[in-house]
C-alpha cells in the first residue's frame, strides 16, 4: 500500500458475519440455524482486510477479538517517515468488554463501540433531562432521531486509582404514536461507549456508524460476489483456507482499483471489473513454444497504458 500513501490515521472496523450451511460439521448459530461465523478486521481507509478468522457458528463473536485486532495492527506496514500509526477502532457490541476496552485505551487507541443496554445504562438514559437531547435528524414517516451524553460510570470488578471513566453517548429514536418498535414502544434507545471526550457527540456517533459502509459492505461482497457465502468442505481447515482465499481476492481487487485502474472503478464491486475488464481483456495465444496474451485495442488503450503511467507515478517506498 506504499503507492496509495494512506494517512497516519488507521481506522479498524471489526465485525463478524454469519453464513448458513447444511454441512454436518456446521454448528448452530445464536439465530437458530446451522452455519459458520467468520470474523474480519478491515482497514477502512484502504478497504483492505488485515485479519480474518474462520469460526464455527456457535463461537460467540466476542471471543478472541482482542487478539485478532492486535494481529491486524501488527500487520500494518512501516510508515515512510517511521512515525507511528494513529489507531482507531469501531465495532458493534461484540467488543463491549471491559478488558478489551481497557486494552485498547492503554495502547492509546481511540475507540467507539456499541454498548450493551444493561438495566443500569437504560435507567441512566431514561433519566436524561428532556432539554439535554439534541435533534439529529427528522426522518421520513415522522421518525425523530436524537442524541445525548449520558452520565454513566459502570462499576468495575477491580478499580485502579488512576483509571479514567469512558464516555457514553445515547441515541433516542422516537416513532409516531401509531408506529411501534419491536418491543411495542414508540421509543428506542441505543448507546455507544468511547474514550474520546473531545469530539462532538453527533460527529462521533456518525463516525462510529460509518462502519456500515466499510466492513459490513465487505461482508456482503465476500458472501455474495466472492464465494465466501458457500463453503466447499466439511473440514474446518479447508473452509478456513477458502475464506482466506476470498479475502486475498478482495485485497487484490482493492489494490488494483486503488492504483492502476481508472478512478471510475475505485468503488466498484467485483462484478463490474469482472465484466468490464477481465472478460474483455484479451486471449491467450500459444505460438512457437511460447505463450502470451494478445490484448484487445480497447484494453491496451483504456487500461494497460494508462495503468502503467499511474504505476510509474506512484511514490513507492524504498526497499
């Protein structure tokens, strides 16, 4: 990724996805069906998946997340100037675990994680004064979304004298009287915990929700377009290798789109370059004991020559 020259901030998005399977070795997920639950860590600024772990369906998403994120950080390349990366972590409530949050905070990493709605936290949110809520958006059908800082400091099993409390932000979603949420009420609360006390609350919540366009998008692409939605074997190791193969394919596509390909392909899903480039690139020719690719004029003029110019213009790091 030296050619892409990413900024010093690294945003790591953590998420697990479920894949239904009828194989005998597949174990039940918490949603009831049998399948697998792989876990991924993505570098949001580049689109690259830095770490992946294939898992059985009955393995809770929270298990081993800290080690996998550490492995993702360890895989980051050295910066040209030798300066450290500024690591940020976004995740759903799977990482809402005190030891994990303390580990990230101790490493100096910024994080924003969805919080489990405990009775204590819910009581604190309900107790927030009406004038403390700030309007976020007024959505269609009369849905009102608001946010507020919540003075919540959950108790710890062990407390150090220099330990700092984390910041809790709440989102309140109010629906019209005739529209009920899943629990039969017209008000829904969700919360986010973070160690960032300086950023505006609404901006921080919007940043945390940004993972829906990164890691969750990668999950969809892997499952629906890169064959990670169907595993070929009844053996755990073979399926883990299959997942790794799809992740590597995704990584190669991201590198192609970031460097030699035209800007119109930068956010393209795999289907587009598959039909626009790979299937109309040229044909393999064998002649006089040699094998080469005969390019089409379109591929040569619109892809190869411009791509070579872009690669030569890249600021590659010295070996």
